[in-house]
């Protein structure tokens, strides 16, 4: 019996060793392509996003290629009719999941988020202050959680009970904080599909006028002209209102207010004083020499 199995074992091991040599040679070729050919090519591009993506992806791509090739190689290794590499295959699959999770996190934080922040500086979108930091904090946690679950599953751990428990807990928590979640998702909608930007003058349904100061995850901050104070409106309520943006399509909008002056005061002097106060404000236009003079006063 041993004499019948021995030739098969020798052929299997020879094929295995030959496959390892092919994997090693292919990995070296891929290394040269990534580190030399593609790097030289991407450096000639005007935009550096390709080069940044390559720098982030080089080692993870090599690791993924090597792990996949080794898994295929060990999967074809058999002695007789018995597979002897189940444990190694599980370890390779788990390593592959970890590397891919790490790769996704690096691409998200060092490429996607970075260039979205640059994009927001050139446009009117308001992702950079609220939404992008939120995605940057939450997305890696989600990727790690999913990756960890897949790693445990690759070792044969039954996760059905865990997922059911998490689903039930998520439902209960979501029902308990439904108002907070409603404001949260309304805030995301306002940030992504924004009908206004910071500094716009808005007229609410009750006729009051306010200037948009900040859209938060839960509430929106407005400065109200009538009461001269800031108010905070829940995003779900703000999204459900019919709001008129008085700054669009033109930003030439002014607000008039009445100032009562006692009759015994000098009206001319009061006008001059108010003009000086307005001119001294940093957000008003005027002769720079006079502005500096009034600011010092």
C-alpha cells in the first residue's frame, strides 16, 4: 500500500514546490511593476491621486496576491485522498480578510477622505465640517467589525446567534432613539443635498429671518435678526419646512431695523456715531484708513 502511495506523494510534492516557485516569481514580477513601472508612470501625471493611491495600495496588493496564490497552491496539495492543509487554508483566508480590511481603511482615510476634503474647499458643499469627520470615524469601525466577523467565520465559528442578538439590540436601540436618528439622517441629507450654504439668509415658515451659521449632525444653528440671538432647530423639523433662501440666486439682500433715539439727543451726532460703529465692524466695507481709525477708538 505504501509503495502505491509513494509515487503519488512525490508527484504532489513536486507540483507543490513548482507552484511555490511560480508564486515567488510572480510576486517578484508584481513587485517590480508596482514599485518601478507604475510609480514612474504615475509621477508624470499632473494630479497626484494616482501616485497616492499606489503608495497606499502597494504592500496590501502584494500581500493579497501572495495570499490568494498560496491558498490556491495549498488547496491543490493532497496526499492520497486526504487534504492535509485545511488549517493552513483557514489561516490564509483569515489573513486575506485582515489585509483587505486594512487596505480598505487606508484607501478610505488616506485617499477618499483626503481628496473629498480638498473638493469641499473648492465648492459650496458642507461635508468637511460634519459629514467627513463622521465618515472618517465610523467607517473604519464598520469595516473592522465586518472583517472580524468574517475572520471568525473562516475558522468555523457560528455567528448566527451573534448576528441575531446584534440585530435585536439594534432594533431596540433604534426605537428608543428614533428622534435622534431622524435628526441625524435629516442632517446628512441637508449636508449632501444642501439647498443653502453658510451665511445664507433664510426665511422660515413663520416669516422670521435668520442667517445659517452651522448644520450639525442633530441640529442646525441659525442667527435670528429679530431677536439678535442664535436658535437651534432639529434637522428633522427644518427639513420638513418650506424655507425660502433669500440669498439665492442673488446674495444682494439687506435687513432693515429701527433704532429709537430720545428726542433730547443730537440726531446728527447719533447718525455719525452709528456710522462710525458700522464702519468699524470687520464685516463691513469702507475706506481702510477710516476703518482702522474707528477700530482703534
